[in-house]
C-alpha cells in the first residue's frame, strides 16, 4: 500500500474535491494532518482497506454525496474517527474505529448502513446516528467513555434506526439513547454499561 504522512495540524492531509464520478482509495495509510482525509460536497468516495491515524482532527471528514467504507481502520485521531454528513447513501462495513479523542463515528445521511464494525475505546460518543433511515448490524460497541453528561455510547436522533445482533458493553456513560424518532433493537446484547460524569 501507499503511506501519506504529514505534520499534525489544522490542515487536511488528503483533500478530495471531485464533483463528478467517484474516487476510490484502496490500501492507503494516512498518518497525520487535521483532518486526515476531507471530502467536499458533491463528491462520491469509496474507502477500501485503508488506515487513517494520528490526525489532529477527525480521521475522515466527509461532506459529500455517497460514501462506501470497507475494511478500514480509523484510530488514535485527535477528533472523531470519522465524521460524516452525506446527502446520499452511506455504507460502512468490516471497519474499526478505535481510541479516538472525541468519538468513534458520527453519521448523518438519508440512508445509513453499518455492518460488522467495531467501535471501541473511544472518548466521547462512540456512535452518533442522525438521519432518515439507519441500520446497524452485527457490530460491537465496547469500552468507550462518553465524558459528556447524559450521553450514551450509542446516540440516535431523528428518523428511524434499527440495531440487529449488536453488542454494546462496558461503556462509561450508558449504553443506548434515543433522543428522537423511532429506534428498534433486535437480538442485541447490552451489558455492563454504567453512567458516569467522569
């Protein structure tokens, strides 16, 4: 794979401005920057088997149209592992969001699908979902610490969200919160979570 390195700071290390077609990043390691990867409105992006780490801000900051992420790791970033505000569809699978400073994954999209992902050991909200329809399946949210008062590891706001066969365990701040809209949990394990202001 290819490694792109830069100083930790407030400027994106990798910027995507494509307005037509789709950009694919495959096997890329992004180290540093702030954020590591930023995507402008209108862009379509595929991120496959990449590592994004040690950014001063979010690992990935997506503000485009459609996003597909698979087999990717976002870890040890100074902001969230990934912050996504999409105008189209978002699909995230078989990816890891770990040890990020202000949250694991925040996603706002008309349609969101998350499957076979691990969101672990982040500070802040592990998974924040805002959107019309969201599906989270076969994923683990574990060991996160949401330091803000009344914030659980998973927070849903607006629209419809369904969690299938997910594990939410050992998080500080709580397990799952629905702040608006409809939320369904099916065959989920929610254990060992505790509320704390610390």
